[in-house]
C-alpha cells in the first residue's frame, strides 16, 4: 500500500503514428500528469505513473481474447493460439474462468507458452484482466506476459 500517493496505470494501445509520434510521448505524459494533478487537487509530487505502448501488452491481449469469447469462439481454439504465437515475448500464460464453451457448469482453463515465473521478483511480467460478457454469463480472462530481457 502506497501512502498518500496515486498510482496510475496508463495503457496507451493502438495509437496511430499519424496522430502522435513517439517523440511526443514524454510531452503528452507530462501534460496528462498536470491535468490529473489539477483534477484530483493533488499537491504532492509523488504521483507514480506506469505506461506501456504496443500491441504486445497483457491488457491488449486479454481484450483480444475476450472479444473472441464474446463472439462464441472456443477458448482452446486455433485462433486464440495464433494470437499468442504472434506475440514477440518469451512466455505467456492465459487463464480463463467461467462458463467456457457455453456449458452449464463453470470451469477453468489455461493456455501457456514458454515459462512465466510468477514467484520471481526480478522478472518483467505484465498482467492484464478483462471480463467478457457472454450470453451464458461473465468470463474472466487473465493474461501474464514475460517480456524478453534486452
């Protein structure tokens, strides 16, 4: 728990390069922080921000899988495995809970490629959670992505 500070997780996904160049991101983030401080009447300078850019983030991958589940695509299908194969990362784990494949009883299923060490503190792991709203009920999609060390 962080005392008297605001943790803000900004996921900038799918921005077109015509609208905003990569060199403009620091200026964009700085202006956004100033507006957020004014909005929350936050006078302390301990405003911590995290932002990730790109389509290989966990929240974006979870969103893609959740939209497929809402379109009645099976979780263990080749389309979901193809999405995972397109990611340029060293490890992916996707967990889905709920009424999978439109059955009456809720179950849990996982797909994993590579290794995702959740017990290691130094590992660069990105986490995303999206809840898909289907006709049979809600399904939670959790994604853990281990990024490559550069």
